[in-house]
C-alpha cells in the first residue's frame, strides 16, 4: 500500500514533459505545473507560430505568459524528497506529445524504444523484449521509433510495401507488382534502398568536397580581405605622408621665395635711398649756388661784381637723374609671373597624375572570375556602343554611318595630318576606352577584316610590326579572311576553327583578363578565348584590307 501511495506521489509531482520530478516548478494559467526549463523549451519551439499552448490540455495563450516559481509546490517537493520520494524509474518514462508512444501499453503509454517494420508497431522497453529474446521475431526489422509506420501499408491491398517500382518511382506491395505494375521495372525495396544509399553516399561525398572547396575559398577571401585592407591602409598612410612632404616642400619653396624677394627688396631699396640722399645733397648745393649767383648778379657795383666773380666755386660733378638709366617699372611682377607659371605646370601634373592614380585605383580587384554569359541575351546585357575615331583612320579608310562603318577605298581620303593616325596599316581605333565587362559585334564583308582590341599607346607611324594589330604585345586580333579565322598576338599565329559567319561578337572582361571572340548567327559559337592580365584600358579596332572590304560596329540596343 505504501509503495502504491509513493508511486502516486511520483506521478502527481512529476513534470508531464520530462516525466521526472519537478525542478523549479512553475504553474501555467490553466493550472498545470511543469519544470521551468521544460515549459520554456516547449514554448521556444512555438515562438514562430506566435501562440503558446499547454502540453496537457492544449489551451493556448497569447502573448507568452510570464512564469513565476510556484513556491508552495517547491517547498512541498522538498519535504516529500526528505521522506523518500524519488524520481520515476526509467521504465515509467511516459510518452509526451512529441514522442512516439508504445502501441501495446494501455492507459498512459510509455515512450517507444523501437519500431518494427514487419509488425508496423512501436514498443517500449518492456514490450520490446519478445523481439529481442524470441527466435520468432529474429527476421523482424527494428528501427528508431517512427510515427509513420502506416505509410508502409498499401492502401489498396493492405499489405506491407516491400517492393519498389522504378517505372513509377513509388513503393508497392507484392500484389501490386503482379497486377497494375506487372510489366514495370520492379525490385525489392531493400535493393532500391541499397542503390539509393550508394547514390546518397556519392552525392554526400560530392557535397563534402564542395564544402571543403568552399571553405578553402572562404579562407582565401578572408586572407584577400585582410590583404586588401592592409594594402589600402598602407596606401592611404603612404599617400598622406607623400602629400604632406609635397606640401612641406611647397611651403619651404614659398618661404625661400619670400625670403629672396625681401632680401632683394632690402638691397634695392637701400641703393635707391643712398642715391636719393646724394641727389638731395646735390640739390641743396645747387640751390645754394643759384642763390649765390643771383646775389652776385644783382650787385650794382661794377667793380665789386668783377672783383668777386673769379672767387666763385666751381660746380661739382653732375649726378642728377638724367644720367641714370631706369628700367621699366616691372619691379617684382616677373616673380609673380614665374610663380604663376609653376602653378600652371603643377596643376597640369596633378590633373594628369589624378587620372592615372584613379585609373590604377579602379583596377584594384579581387579578380573573382565571374561566369561568362551563355546566351546572346546574356551577352547583350553588357553591350557597348562603339564609334570610330577619324583622327586614327588610315587615309584609305572611309568612315560612314555615324563613324560606325569603315570601307576600304583606293582613293585617299582628305584627312588632316594627325599624330594618332595610322600611316601604313589600314587600321582605325574606337573613340571609347573599354574597361569592365563589355560586348560588341562587328559585321564584316569583302576580302579581309581584322577584329581587334589594343592599348592606346600602340605605335601609329611606319610599317613596323609595332603598329599592326596582333603583331605586337599591345594588341589582340582575330583575322577574318574569306572562309577562315586566325588569331594573332605578339606576332604569334593561332589557327581558329569554327562556323564562318559575317558577324563576329567580342566579349571583354577587363578585370578578369578574359577576351573572347564568337561567331554569331542563330546561335553563338566560341571561336577563341584569351586569358591574360590587361594593364591598361583597351580600345576596339579594325583593320580593313582588300578592295571594298567593310566592317561595321552593330547597334545592339
């Protein structure tokens, strides 16, 4: 009797979630008690739903109730523990709402320890013993507890589905295999499972390899980020130091010029003042002489005038201003003009270097290779409008269609002389510089056309290879001659095979160093791809040779 009462006490003071004695007991609004950690964990799982339920009576609460310790129940549990109340033994662990219950237990059912795929039932530890001890259950398949055992029963024949139809990709029972799936490709479910497990293992290995590769890439990117940040910080620090030094040099030069001006000012002013004093002394002497001569001249006594005349003192040497050669009053204006000239030259240098520095900064790239477009529609997203620069066109080339089309002619065109013009090679360059990702198409016709890209500093004058597209390290060229293609770079010839088309597509990813040529018709076929490092902006170009050969940069937008 005492043992029954003790068992009753254990049930009354056990948490309905963990089935153990209550720890830090709390009571919900509906009156049921749980361990504080157990009910909080249960409600954490319901967080996304926005409402919270009691695991026993299913009453819901909104918002989430604030739980307070049930001090009376906690004190009572402490007293009962002192009188011998212990936690429920393992064979009294009852199934909760998220557990699989034993199908044999009656009343309050215990947690299932295993499920049988043959019996299609789940068993607690006690009711599982026959499967573990009796030879009659030796061939039964035990698995982890599952609530989906009924899904293994054929809804038509109520038989266990031990077969798999590969034709319909579904599990079936034996009767299904000899009736509606009679002529289908069927195997045992176990055999199909083995095959699928093999496939899953291969897929898992593939994914694991991708995980390793991705982790490696992430690590490299982190290192690249650190390197970029470090390099940028050092560049900023060094640039500030250099500009500070330049400012210091300018301030010193300003101070030196100021000092030189003041020193020269002091010297010249001293000379002027010295001469001014001498002239003022001479002026005083001259005025005295004038007065003396006037007095003698005004003497009425003839004998006295004649007597005093020989005693007149002679005049000293003349130093008046007419004997000096004054320079035009420019004073220090020439210094201002010279400083202004320095300022102009400095502005030109700063403007030129600013463009150069900004270009270098813009070329800093992690160089992550972006996937190349696959369809023409994808390429057209990067379409670049190209117009030709008349100042670069050879005089055999006639430009038309808004400087998008070039035609070879026998007559020289009346182009003016220009340092950018090709003088020997029948070539012309685009106005636009090309960076980033660009795509354009050229419609070619006639005898021969070279579709090219080049750096702007390619040579222009003369017949050397330094001027011809593809014959130097500054240019890359696809030669489209009659029904064949050939690629040239740095005077190296590479034969190219592919379907001949009147239209050539050019794709450039400047930062990734990718240059691709395509034959464009109903589809796009890759003719040749270059992988390199571009150190300057590129310019599109064409070489047109042969009577009435043409090349036109197409409008793609």
